[in-house]
């Protein structure tokens, strides 16, 4: 008698075609605004032409799609094989503007530095993977909580209409965001099965319809956008190399590694497939590969987006194949500018309503991990959490506090997640030490890790 093959895990299962497509669109919509913000900020600071700005956005989406495919699908020694969506990191904005805006350098030096930093990042990933022992539950729980708390400010600003907009905080923006929030909550409360899984998408769709009825959809540029525009490598010229530019972008890659480590540990906990050292190394290699892609195709270093981790937490849909299809859709958006313009027409207020739920869920998952920490016999763990949260919120509540310090430190000091991570790791080493436990090289539950009494 033949034995039935075991069913694939929820992470490896492929949804039916219709739900699969809708779930992938949901992932694209929740990350799109953040993804395109990076090229728009850089292009604006460097005074690029409208055509070059459009190309930078397309190249960014194209590379986001490639990185997402490799990360979720897995390719040889690359890819964490979890539901991850990759997109441009804000940690690269300041350094890229500084290099690209230097009259003696320019964009070719930016992308040359990306190529070198990407290659070095791929080679350094195994070394970074050995640092996983520095992330027990008290550190990972605090970092996950910090990720959610620092991003809640992003959701609030979206709900108000976006920082710098003329109608920031207008009643119309707040009403749209509230409608989306209530819509998402209503679907999650009363929906069943697949309907509940696409609660965020349905909320976004309802908010988009409401925004259109209020005349707040901006379709400018749709008529001029091309149907098909290939993303050609080295659009801004052949890459050039300068030592300090390379060092600067290597620092950015290290920052991405630290961010991604926290994100991957959080995601592994959410989908109940804890991240071990080999898995982390495969994920970090894609961070390096994505930076290399950015150097070749004139884009940016990518990291795993916490918006999408929050979405996985809300919907409970763990299939990595949903993110694989999201990667395909991002590539399509990069190659078909008209589609990109349509997605960009969704007002920030619509995204803000959904963001409040998603980022709040990331915070809640961090608190859940902290529930496994011993706060009774190791009361100093409370100090680690307290200081870590305080560091995370410092640049959020006081954005100009570090303005008098050297600009070179900006990528570190203005990144609350990175401050929390480094602070918690340092304090945990001070109070708890490394301990005697060796880090496994085969899959074992690492998150949440219960502290020894």
C-alpha cells in the first residue's frame, strides 16, 4: 500500500490562483509608498530630471521584485524561504545623497560603491550569521517591539496625508484613514476564511473608492507614462569607484544586516519557523545581492519590509509563494510605468489606516516574545527593555536631537531600530553575558528563546 505524502507546511503551500493573486496585490500595496519614497527623496535632493526620476522609481521597483523573488523562493545558498518582501532601505538615503551630490563624484560613484558593498556583504554574511547568539528573547522581543513602535509614527503621518503636504491633518485625510481602519477591523472581526485573509486589501480598496469620491486621487502623469520601459543597467553611466564612497555604502549594508536580523527573527516567530544560523545567512546574502543588483540597475540597497511582516501577522497567511508572486508584480510595476502610476495614485491617508493595524501588530508580537523572558530572577532584563525602547523612540520623538553631531553618524543616530538593537545587544552582554549555550547549525527553535533562571 502506498503511503500518502505529507502535506506541505503553510509556509511552503501554494494558494489557489485567485486568492494567491489578491494576497500578492495586498503585499504590494502596503509596501509601495515606502518603496518609492526612497528614489523620490534621492532624486529630489539631487535635482534629477523628471525622466531620470521616473527611471529611478522603475529601477527601484524592478530590483525590489528581483530581491523578493530570491529571498522568498530561494536560490542555492541565497534566500530565507519565508514570506519576505524586500524594498529600499531609508538607511541609504543620506549616504547616497552625500555621494551623488558631491561635485567631484556623482551617481556613478554611488552605484559603483553599491556593487562593491554588495559583493562584500555576500561574503560577510556567514560572519554576521555567527552573531545570532547575541539575540536572546530579551533582545529580540525588545527589537521587535521597537520596530512596531517606531513605525507607528509613519502610519500616523500617512493617516494625516503625508509629511509636507498642504492638507496635512485635514479632516478629509483623517476621515479616510479612520474609514480604512474601521473597515479592516470589521473584516477581521466578521470575515471568515479567505475574506478575513484579505481584510487589509478590502480596507485599502474601500478607502481608495472613498478617496476617489472625494476627489483626492492624483492621476497626474498617467497619460505620459509608457506602457513598457525596460530597466537597462548602468543608465547613469558605467560605475566608478572611490574608497570612502565604498566604505560609506559598506556601513549601510551593515546597518541593513542588523535591521534584517531583527526582522527575520520576528518573522520566524510569527510564522512559527524559528530562524537558525544557516537560514539567517541565506537571508543576509540576499541583502548583499540586492545591493549588488542596485549597483548594476541603478537602484538602492534593499531590506525586508516590516510593513509586510505586520501583514503576515494580521492575516495569518504564511505562504512564501504569496511573496514570490508579489515579487513578480513588483517587477511588472518596474517594467510597466502606467501600472506604477496607478498604484502611486492611492493617497497616503488610505495607507495610514491600514498601517496603524499592521505596525501595531508588530509591536504586539514583540510584547508576546517578551512574555518568555525571565523578569523575576533577572530583574535587570527590565533595564534592557526599558533602555532599548527609550533608544528606539529617541529619534522619533525628537528628530533634531542629533543634528549637532557629525553628519557621518546620521545613518546610525536617526535609525531608532538600529539604536535599539545595538543598545539591547550591548546591555545584554553587560548584564547576562553570552552564556554557555552554543549556537546550533541545524534548525532548532531559537525564537522565542527562554532565558535560563
